[in-house]
C-alpha cells in the first residue's frame, strides 16, 4: 500500500518537473517560430502525427454521398481555381514563391489528396487545419458545397493541365497582351471574381448545380449579390466572390447578366418523364391544397415582382438543391428567403422533384431580353 503510494507520488513528481521544463523552454523563447527555419524533425513528426490522428478521429462518422457526378466536379473545380489554387497551385500552373515560404507549405493536391480518404478530405475542407493557414469553409452549414470540392479533389490526380482548365474555366478567352492593360489589371484573368468559371458569359451555367442568370431581372441579381456579400444568404462559394465586388461592379454585373441572351436551356440533366412534368405543372399552377402549398406561379410567373426570381429553364438539380437548403433551415435569413422557407418546408421530396422537372422543361425564348446585350468588357477589369 505505502510502496504503491510512494511510486504514485514519484510519478507525479517526474510529470510535474517535465511540465515545468516544457513551460520553461517555451518561456525562454529559445524555440524559433520563424517560418524561415524548418521545424525540428521531432516537432514535425509530433505535429503531423497529431494532425493525422485528429483528422482520422473527427471524420470517422462521416458517410460520403455518391460523388461521381460531373456537375459536382465542374462546380468544385470552379471554386478550387479561385479559392484554393492561389495557395495549393493547380495542374499546369507555377507555384507562388510567397506561398512556398509558408510553413507548413500548402501541398500540391494532385498528389497529396491521395493520402486521405474521402471523408477525411471532406473534414479538412470543411473545418480547415489549425496552426497551418488552411482555412475552414466559409458557410459552415453548406456541406453540399464542400462535397462538390471533394468530388473535384478525388478526380484531380488523374487530370492533365488541359483537362483541369476545361473543368475549372471552360474554354477560356485569350489572355491580355496589351501592355497598358497588363500594367493596370495584371496578367491573370482568373481572379477570384471571374464569374465565367461557373456562370458562362452568356448567363448559362456550366454545372447543373449553378443557377442560370440569363433572363433574371436586374433587381433580383443585384439583391442576390448584396445578400451574399453581407452573409445573409449563405454560400461558401458565392460569399467570398460577392465580398470582393464593390457597389458599382455589382450594378454593372447585374445589368450585364440581365441583358445576356436568354437561350433555351440544354437538356435537363436529371431524367424526368412526361408524368413527372405534368404533376409538377399541377403544383406550379394550382399548388397543393391539403398541405397549404400555394401555386408557385403566383410569385414565379410572368407577372412576378421584379425582385422575385424566374424559375423557367432553371436546371432541376439547382431547384431541388435550393429547396433542400430551405428545408434544412438555411437561406431564410433575409425577408425574401423567409417567404420560401415556409413553402419549401411543406413540399415533400417527390413534389420538389416533380416541380423542378416542370420548371426545367420550360423553354423561354419568347421572354425577350429586357435591354440590348451590352458588349462584354475586354480585359474584365478586376473589381476591388
Ligand atoms: C491560405 C492558403 C490556403 C488556402 C486558400 C487553402 N489551403 Fe488547403 N492547406 C493550406 C495549408 C498551409 C495546409 C497544411 C499543409 C500541411 O499541414 O502539411 C493545407 C492543407 C490542405 C489539405 C490537406 C493536405 C495535406 O496532405 O496536408 C487539403 C486536402 C486542402 N488543404 C484542401 C484545400 C482546399 C480544397 C482549399 C479550397 C477550398 C484549400 N485547401 C484552401 C493552405 C491553404
Ligand atoms: C465557383 C463557381 C462560381 C463562380 C466563380 C461564381 N458563381 Fe455565382 N453562383 C454559384 C453557385 C453554386 C450559386 C448558387 C449558390 C447557392 O447555393 O446559394 C451561385 C449563385 C449566384 C447568384 C444567385 C442566382 C440565383 O438564381 O439565386 C448570382 C446573382 C450569382 N451567382 C452571380 C455571380 C457573379 C456576378 C459572379 C462573378 C462575379 C459569380 N456569380 C461567380 C457559383 C459561382
Ligand atoms: C409567395 C410568393 C412565393 C411562392 C408562392 C413561391 N415562391 Fe419561390 N421564391 C419566392 C421568393 C421571394 C424567392 C426569393 C428568395 C430569396 O431571394 O432568397 C423565391 C425563390 C425560389 C427559388 C430559388 C430560385 C433561385 O434562383 O435561387 C426556388 C427554387 C423556388 N422559389 C421554388 C418555388 C416553388 C417550387 C414554389 C411552388 C411550390 C414556389 N417557389 C412558390 C417567393 C415565392
């Protein structure tokens, strides 16, 4: 008994001396925290070990959804190019010497992503990594957006530089070659704010998870951008982009997209049949009396208020995705959003699919653009 007590006491003593020694070492300031010096091998091992264990433990209960959808990969690639590539680099790009001096250095993800499981990648992109400079996702509740980036990261190791550019930007315009233009605006046309990574110049989306902007009223586009900028509409993809736009840029972009040619949508990418579209039309025109769903067209039809969005020709996955988001209690922070929150909560999943199939099936070339199409500005001055 007494012996066991003594051993315990001695153990405590040793632990206390060790703790004091570590504290003294920190207090002495002898450890060099400068990023110009690499960590000691022991510190590096300890930090990496702790980081791997933490990610493994915290991601253990995550179940990934199916990710083999090109729409997810295109959206993820568009975000990666503006939001991640400045630190991690991208296929075919050169690394930034300033970023190379970060410690730890952001790894090239074509290689590093293979070291992590799908759920671990999700956890890292959503939560970021403390003490490394790796940021957390802006809109913490938007797991759907984080998964699009993970879908892209899973596809990245097999991507050549030209495939990457096709996914991330589509068919890019030629780079500026006018000295005065480059002196003012720089070489890169792939700044964070470059909309055509996701919404093409003609207002059509590059992924079925991105909304069509062509044919939307200027008032709606402008309000949406201001809500993203203020954070009252949550999106880890659109918030950082909108924050970087000033008032004049928001007005100019809204006018530009409002005047974009209102092309008929390409084939709806989810399989829908005539029955489904007919059921959706019933909901859109008559509502669902028993659950208190009003007819969608009261607010989304031809006589809608200018600041209400048009749904005609919007891709079904985008419509279903937004209804989903409202059901999860998001996008209800603004007064306009709150109106839809109530309506969405009354729709069943099947009804949401039906009504989305109906709106996606409408071609709207008859609704003329509200103004002549302004010519796209050459060089796309970077808005700051
Ligand atoms: C400000 C720079 C910065 C930005 C922006 C950034 N990261 Fe990171 N990222 C880092 C740093 C630094 C690390 C840590 C590297 C380490 O611990 O070895 C990291 C680590 C990671 C890792 C773990 C890789 C590994 O093996 O360590 C993944 C995955 C990752 N980032 C993905 C992303 C994605 C996706 C985005 C965009 C949504 C992004 N990062 C944006 C700096 C950045
Ligand atoms: C990385 C892809 C990406 C880029 C780049 C991008 N967007 Fe978006 N945009 C999206 C996605 C995804 C949404 C839907 C967000 C949500 O779920 O709320 C969206 C939504 C919007 C909306 C709301 C439309 C609606 O029907 O509610 C507007 C307006 C918009 N973007 C304008 C722009 C403008 C202007 C730019 C350039 C300054 C831009 N976007 C750049 C992906 C992008
Ligand atoms: C009482 C008016 C009203 C009715 C009825 C209504 N909505 Fe809405 N809806 C709105 C408003 C307002 C917004 C804009 C919300 C915002 O800006 O966040 C909106 C936005 C939407 C959006 C997002 C569009 C985009 O581009 O992001 C979808 C999808 C939508 N509604 C679907 C429906 C469906 C489906 C119905 C019928 C079941 C319906 N709405 C009925 C008022 C209404």
